[in-house]
């Protein structure tokens, strides 16, 4: 019996087809009122389905098809009585025999009336039984459709035919295997994770399709109409059914809101809708919380819900395979290998010796994962054991965590040599990790509403552990040669593993997550037998886990003083080695798209430079004169075969000492050779090459030209037009008013150095623009990418004096957008400021750029001038942000 709401039966008053439009609008209006007043979504969608049944019966009769022996079936979601506001109305007309010309005419009238109604979106198939047999045998989609076919009206003798056809066409095994392969392909289309930033709530792992999958396979074998009927058959427990139904209702509610907002059959939970739907579910921002707090809490609920669904999907389908499919295979013999008194291997999977193992010996919960991590031949966990494990995990409490035997087992898992990542993922998935470390349980499903962190906090943390463990594998040693070498000589890998496990564990609590996480880690390490020194090292890594990436991306690491300051914070090689491995693994686990060989080269440069400082002695001051002399000597060695020392020195005497401190010998030789070969040619010199520090995706562009006011602004505007993103800029003005500029750029298409035509076009465009000293090429208008329009970044501008360089350091934070650097360069130009260097960092949707500037006379701005310019620059950034938001 299907529960429906007491809506008016409009079909009784329908006198013609056109009345159905008004009827459907009234029905939808009433259904929305019921929903807003708290009626469960399950009743709403089933009432809609029943009312559509009535409308189709009316149209069926209106077309005269009630006088035939044809049958009208609901299929797809409609067949399951799952109708959302803009769901397709999928129907099948079935005939026992070949359809006559008279029947064809009536069917045509029926189909025409469906389209005439206008507010139905019908999907129609017309088949005979023999056609169904042929199509179902070769087409899995058709077979799946037939399983859920439900007779609406017509020949009742046809009602059982659809499932009968599937039973004849597919065995349990062929259908199961085909549906599982289909699911694997579907998962792959969604990155095999429930944690996508913009999930498809229907098709992604943990979505409605995962629930449907259980139903399709069960209905094929058990011949039931509802998943509830599987409880009586012992296939699913009452508890599991409740979890599935609550998850399904939650997903239906999201889908309902998506349909209403978009006025179409929308299943993607895009950034465009997340804020509004969070509000629909009652998530509101409270005082002291970030503007994105409601979205993050709503999405946390979604991700946890999706994980529950995908876990039940995995467990129930594995149970079906192990209890129904496999035992019926020809010549099947169960393979059993005894492990110990608690566990055995059954067909390669772990199984308990009896169903009371976890209650009688709670340590077996962790022992199971110890075996999983240390015996590579184990293929997984048997479904019956998994069911017992999920229930047992709920009993992990304070006393369990404080048991020394349990603590020893947990650390043995952390120190396991084989499948640490896969084991911890399983521990999280089945409720063990979040109960053993309650703070970790709090971050499961927690997302950050930005484009930098593309995984939930728990998923990111486990990926970080995976990355660390991969550094010992030859395949990854090739991609990460330096960090892999460092990782393999670490004295205690469990120290960096625990730092990884706790580095973000305090996110979402408020306060400094690094400090709070360090406190959690110290308590955990003390309880698990670490010495005080080891506890402090883990805590230090957590407190400083952002230090190395921020230093490499935001500071000038070619400056010896910057490196020395960083090395002093490390203190010794042990701290540097641990932090380097943690940082590289962390960046790659945050957003792999942000890791490139340019960032890798920055990290490697900072590590090796700090290593040299530590090895030579932290107390020694930087000997700048010796550094300059050594660099000049090394550069001259690269040049003397082609040029005299006098020629080289003539170029060098035009440059200040700072040039020889911050540039490498290789770069100085490159510049000098180009300048000498260029001679007195007044035309701007523009060269490019791959970045010399093994950053294969970064390109160095060297420009030698007469100095002029709009040099930086002109250059970055042209580079933006050429689809090149500036990462670093260094501008040095020679004594004779010539500028030596070096830019490190990333190519959006990756073809700059392999496409001679494109390379020539970039060079010629720069030469032309730089030759026209009185002209500024202006900005290229680009449309703001959709994803960026949903972020409201607070624009900040800080201007401070760098007393060592006697330059102003201008730091800006703003929303990343096309042409941003060109816009900022234009503002510096109009203010009459010279840019000497720039560090560009784009973190997801957030741009954090630093510029070192002076006035035209070489002096820094006064405090008053700095304050005035900061206000003007912030106003310009605010205006740009307003233009972005107006596009949304």
C-alpha cells in the first residue's frame, strides 16, 4: 500500500487535455506547501508519482487505448515511484504480439497528447515482448529498466512479463557482474570518491544510484518489489534499512531543492546552489563563525551521508556475491586458511572464527587491521565479518583507547610496511579510526569552501599519509628524487606519520588548528609510549607544517638572509628533513593540480639552501662579499671561452651587488652572454628557456631593454594576453638606465617551448610593446570562470618598509581573476612606482602577491604615501571584486 497525501483528485474534473496543465501546476503548488510544512519527502514524491499515474490513465483512456490489450508501464525512477518536480516521466507501452496499424494510430494519439500537455517530460518506448527479450539480452540498461517496470494501466496479464524477461536473459552472476562493472565505470567518472567539491548526488559514489544498485540486484534475485522486503529475507538488517532510508530521504530533499531552484532535472550540487540549499536545511551562520560555516556544515552532512551509503553498498553487494553468486559457481570449493584463534582466510578474505569474536576479544577489532596492513595476500574483509565489525566499532570508548594492548596494536598498524593508506581508509570507512581517535571522527566529511582544498579534511589527511609512504617506492622516487632520498633516511617514520595524522585534526573548532592539533598529538603520543622529545618533535611539525610552503612561495628564497632565518627556525637537519617530507606530501594531498615543477623547484631550493646553512654553522653571518665573488667566478668560467673578462666586467659594472647575490651563476652567464651578443642594438632583447632548476613546466623569460615607467605593467599585460601566468618577477635597473628583467611563467597550454610559432609570437609581441614606450597595451577582457564567482575574498593590502632593501613591500590578498597581475601592474604604473621584484602565489581562488617597490627616485614611499596608496589599491581591488560578483 503506497501512502499518498489527501490532495484533490483533479482528474475527475478534467474535460480535455489542456486542463492537465492547470491540474499539474495546482498539484505541484500543494505538494510544495505540504513539504514546507514538514511533510516527509518520501510521501511527497510518492504522491506525485500516484497523481501522474492518474493523469496518464486519463490520457490512455482519452486515446482509446483502454480498449486494447496493450499495457502502460512506468519505468526508471517513475517505476520506483520516485518522482521529483522535474523528473522525466519514463514509460513503456508493451504488447504481447506485433502492434497493429490501428494500435499504432492510438499510440500516436496518446504520445501526441503527452507532448501537448507541455509540463510532462516523457521518455517513451514502445515494445513487443519479443523485442524486449532481444533488447534485454544485449542491453544492460534495458534489462535494468524492465526490472523496475510497474504496470500503470492496461492488460494486467502483462504485469509480470518484464521481470520474467530479465530472468530469462540474465543469470544472477551475469547480471551482478555487469552491474558491478557499470558501477565501477560510474565511480571512475566521479574520481572514485564521495568527496568531490561539486558532487553529483545521483551518480557519484554514495549517491542515489548506489541505493538503486542494491535494489536492482536484490530485485533481480529475490523477486521483491521493495528493499524493505529484504529484511524478512535476512539480506539486510532493520538498522541498515533505516540508515539507507534516512540517507535516501536526505538525498531526495537535496534533489527536490535543486529541481525547484533550477527548474530542471538537476543533480549536481554546484557551488551555485550550495549556500542556498544549506539555508533550506536550516544551516545558519552564528556570531564569530566564518561566512562559509553553514555551507561547510551542510556539506559535512552530505559527505558523511554519502560515505554511509557507499559503505552499505559495498557491504551488501559483497554479501550477495559471497552468499549467493560464488557458492553457485560450477566446481566451487571454499578455500579456508587458518590464521589464529580469531581469524581465518576464506577465499582470500579475512573472516572471524565465530560471530562473538569482537565482543569476547575487543582487541580483535584492531588485530583485523593489523593483519590487513601486514599481509599483502589478504584481498579484503568478508561481508559477514564487516557487518560485525561496523557494529563492534561503535563500542570503542575511553577504556578501549587506554588499554596498552590496544595502543600497541594501533602503533603497529601505523608502523606497518605495506598497505598503511588502504588500511587507514578502511578503518575510517568502518567507524574504527573515528572512534579510536575521536578528534579524527570530528573532521570526517569536513570540507573547506574554497578551491584550494579539493578534498574533505579526513580524505586529505589520509592522502597525505599515502604520499609519505609512496616516497619509498621506486616509481615515486623518480618523480620526487630529493624528498624520497630524505624520507628514506628518516630515523623514525612513525613520527612524520603521526604529524600527518594530526596536522589538520583541529580544523573546524575555531582557533589556531596547528596549535590545537599539536596539543592533541602530544597527549596521543604520550599515551602511546613516545618519549618527551619525540612528542615535542611531532608537535613542532604540526605547529610548523605550513612554514616551509609559505616561505618558499611568499619570500625571496634567493636572499641569503631569508634562507638563514628559515634555517635558524629549523635548528638542525633532523627538523628540516622531517618538515620537508611532510610539506611536499601535504601540498600534493591538498590539490595535486597546484603541485608543479616550479613549486617543486622552490621547495627543493629552500631545502638545499637551508641544509647548506645548517651544515656550515647557524651562528656564522652571511659573507656577502665572498658570495658575490664566488658567483662572479663561477659565471665567468661559463663565459671566458667566448668573451674576454674585460667585456664581461663592462656589463657587470653596470649592475649592483644585489644582482650577484640573488641570481645564480648560470642565470648571470645566460644574461651576460645575451647582452654581449645583442651589442648596441636599441631593440629590446627578449629570450626564453626552460627554467634551469629542473622546473620543466616553468619558463624563464629574460628581457633587456631601456628602462621606462610602464615596463612591468606592459610586460605582464602582454604575458596575460599570451596565456602565460607569472610566478616570479625580478627587475634590475643597470646604471645606464637599462632594465634586466627575469620572469618565471607557467604556460596554460604547455606548448610554449615546443611550438616555435607560438614562441616567436610571444617574443615579437613583447618586443613590439616594449618598443612603444608611450603606449600601454591595456587589459584583455576575459570572462570570470564560473567557480570563482562564488567566493567573496576579503581584499587586503599591507605596505611595510623593508629596511635592508630600502624598498616598500606591498602585500595584497584578493580573489584570483583573469588579468589580475596586469591590473595591479597598471595601478603601480599610474602611481609612478617602480617594481623591483614580485612573488606571485595563487592558492585556489585566492591570490596572495607580494611586490617590492620604490618611487622613481629610488626611495621608498613615506608612511603617509604608503597609507594613501594602500587605500587606493584596496579601493581598486574592491571595485574589481564587485564586478566579479555582478557577473554571478
